[in-house]
C-alpha cells in the first residue's frame, strides 16, 4: 500500500509541475498576443446573443455589445418567447441608445422577427449605426433551447455578413472584444477564434469565488496549440463560409451543446481554432452553493457525453489529487514518528502546493492583462485552487450516475451527443 502511495504521489508531483510549466506558457502567450499590432481586417459580421430571462447585469452586458470598437456589424438578440423579460431590457436599451431622428419621419419601433409570424414582426431598429434584431425562436423539442435559438438566429443574418459571432447574455466583453475575435479569421487556415469566461462576482462569496477558481482551471487549457484549442460558445467567431461548408446549423439539430459540436466538426475537418486572450469576457453574476454545484456538474455532464476522454482525464486527475493530498495530510497529522512515508507526505504537500499556487499566480497575472478587475481576486484564486479538484471529482461522479441536467429552468436528458430529450 505504501508503494502505491509513493507511485501516485510521484505522479501528482509530476503533473503539478507540468501544470506550472503550462502556466508559464499561458502568460507568455498572453504577452505575445497583446503585443501584436491592431488588425485592419474588419468585415461586416453578425453578433448573435441567445437570451432567456434576466442575468445579473444583463443591461450592462448587452450595452457592451453596442460599444464595440468595430466599424460595421449587426446584433441579433434571440429568445424563445416574445414575453421574455430580456426583450423589455433590449427595447429599453435601444430606446436610450438610439439617436434622435433627423427628420419629422417617425422612427421604427424595436422589431421582432419570427418564423411563425413574419408578417407581424418585420422591422429592424438602429442603435446608433448598429442594426439590431430581436428574433423569436421556436420552443425546442429535441435539442437545448440555446441551440434552437442559434439555429433560428443564423437564418436572419445579413447576407453581407462574413462571420458569425456568438456571445452569451451573461458575458460582458471589452470594447476591443469583437475586433480581436475577428482578426485571426483573416488567416485562411484559421476557421474559428474563441475566448472564454472569467467569473468576477459583483458580490463576492465563497461559492462564487470557488466557481471562479474551478472555471479558471479550464480557461488556462486554451493557448498557443491550435489543434488542442476548443470553441467556447459564449465568445466564439466562425467564418460564415466554414459554418455553411460544415453545415453546422443542421449538425446542431438534436444536440445540447453548441460549442462542443462546433469544435468536433472543425477538428474533424482538419481546421484550426485560435484562442484570443482579448476575447476573455467577464461574468459578474454571483451564485449560491446550490447553483455552484448545479453549474459545475452540468458542465461535466455535458463533457462526459460530448468528450468522454476529457471526462476520464478530469476524473483521473481530480481523484489522484484528492486521494493523494488527503492521504498525505492524514499521514502527517496522525503519525507519531518521522518515517520515510511521513517525509514523502510532507514533500508531496509542499511541492504540489507550491506548483499549484505558482500556476494560479501566473494565470491570474495573464488574465489581469486583459481584465484588470481580476487582480482583486488575488487571495481567492491563490487559495481556492485546493477545493477545485475535489469539486471536479464530485462533478465527475455525478456525471457517471446521471445524464439529466437543468439549464435555464429547463430539464434535459442527454441521450447522446446527437440526441437530447427535453423533460416535462
């Protein structure tokens, strides 16, 4: 049993060191990307925002989309119900942002577009010079509602649009987000560009900061290796040509995860995904402990279905960390003599902690280059890393037991990566 502990302790130290080295690469990648000159590639693009209900800071999140440092683009806000509270927020925002008419002609009212009743809703409103549409999607039956919303929204994109940009309603992009996300697409070998989320809760709490630390470990999996990068649906741009050539809209049919599907199709076609540090988006909503468990478990359940090898790696890594660190702590705490196993335990606790704190520090330094507000998370990011692996282990076990999940108040069963069943 002691020999097994030595082997697993050595493995954990090795993986922790590799993670630390990855943190150095992560920071260097951010510095290299931020040092690049501003791109002049600014084709007309379509920004699509699926909404359901009111997120914390929804108005500010949407307002940030209308303040992009980008010459020409349109915004499509898509919901599954005309009575959704998000529609009122969009209309109020448009009303405040819209310029006063230059003539006596009446301005159009904020419009709704719906495939079910196009003759009733067929107007578009300008917010400054940005065309904005509010699109009503059908209720989903065999896919997630978000996927159904996206499948509908792309049908209303301007024919001039050269790329589709997807952003979540709880994301708050910076003013250079859009231009930075589109810039890599000028390279014909790159078909998609992605950012990721970074949680900075307006009301810090233990569960909210733990969610941020848990999420941060996934954020730093992105980097310079184009073949291993993945698309995150809350901040992704894909060329329209690639979207149509891969028939992504049809591939979305029956799925729950929009981004896993895009990633799978892009990689199957031998294409590349570029990670854009400037496309990291803040998410300011807070969460309770129950919401923390629901969110993290949902992510891992989706991962288990759409990327089983990543789920297995997460399961092994989190189990290795939790079991070895807990065993080492108990050995040190309960032993009355200083033996080899005690010194091994002390060394393991010290080295793993050192490498993990170093990785968290490097990651936070990198993220702070594009989101300065992240600096205020110095203490939780450098301490809560120890709780993230046990939480991952809990998520992986839950994903092993059940494929049912709740998302935006809707229950789903993940039958397979191409079949989703809406419950109730």
